[in-house]
């Protein structure tokens, strides 16, 4: 993929996206996608209803998540590479339902709310720009506790102890029809978010995501003239 990967740890390459899998958390480090206007023309042969959430058999049973892990957990099996981005073939959309592409997400008002709004925004960009590259992944951010110290704490679900991220990030690299490059970055908390909250309020700097995630994203863009769409300083 153009501009390089954030790393090469435990890579899984699928028809339309690439996953770096974290065996410890049973979810991804990151997922990378490349969208174009042509890829947004959906095949009439594709039927999402034929897709089922499935274990990724390429991952050792010790380290993979299962549907039972999510059952009665209160969390959705949240796509990192959304099914709606990959409807050019039945195989492409089917692969997005592998559990290696999932992470536990709050359902109502997040996965089915503000996060979905962000995914739709990405698709709108892909329809009207030459190239859109997306890097998506979980974050486990520290929080100050009552003793005034900072801790990283997160829930785990199921017998395989699938980690529940505290936040999710999405970094979007856009090349418009004139060939100019722009970069847009978001971090959303994995919690219910009021629909009235403006999506733009979750814009952050790329550096803040890289520092939190522990890897560089689209590192090679530093060699190009890229306009960063930064959050407004209040």
C-alpha cells in the first residue's frame, strides 16, 4: 500500500484491506484500506445478508476471538474495515466479517451512531476524490483515578479475554482530483455519543494518535506536501 504500513507485525492481507493483528488483545493493531470512486460502485451481485461473523482460521486458536466471546457481552462486533466500504465482490465483503477485523464496540449511539457517521463520511470522500487511504484501530488511553495517578484500564470479554478499547482512531489520507493531498484524523471514545455532537469535535492531530498507538501512520507522507486538517484550538 502507498505510503507504507505502520508496521509488519502479524499481517493479514485480504482482497480489499490489510490487518495487523494483536495476538495479546485478540483484536487488530490497525486496519488499512484504499478506496477510490471505482471501488464505491457496488456490484449488484453482492448480498450482505449472506455474510456471517466468522473466526479467522489463519490465526492460532490460542489467540483468536470467537463469536462466543461477544455473546451476551453487551458489545457489538464492530467492523474496523467497514462492510459498506467493500462491496465490489461477495468475497471482499465476506472477508470484512472475519473476527480479526472486529473489535468490541458500544452498539447504540456509537457503532450504530457516531462511528457509523464517520464511516459514511469516509465513503463520501471516496466518491468524490481520486484516492482515499484509511488507517483505523483501537486505542487504550490512560485515565486519572481518584488517587490522582494515571492508569490504563480496559475491560475484557469472553473466555479469550478480548480487549475492549477505550477509544478508536481513524486517519484519512485524501488525494483530490487535482492531485493535492489532505490528511484528516479522528479519535472517538468507545461510549455512547449524543447524535447532536459535531463529528468535527473529535478531530485530533496525527501526532497525538501516533504517540498513543505506538506506531507511525502514513510515515512517507512527510516526504510530500500534505495539508493537515487539524482540530481547531479553542
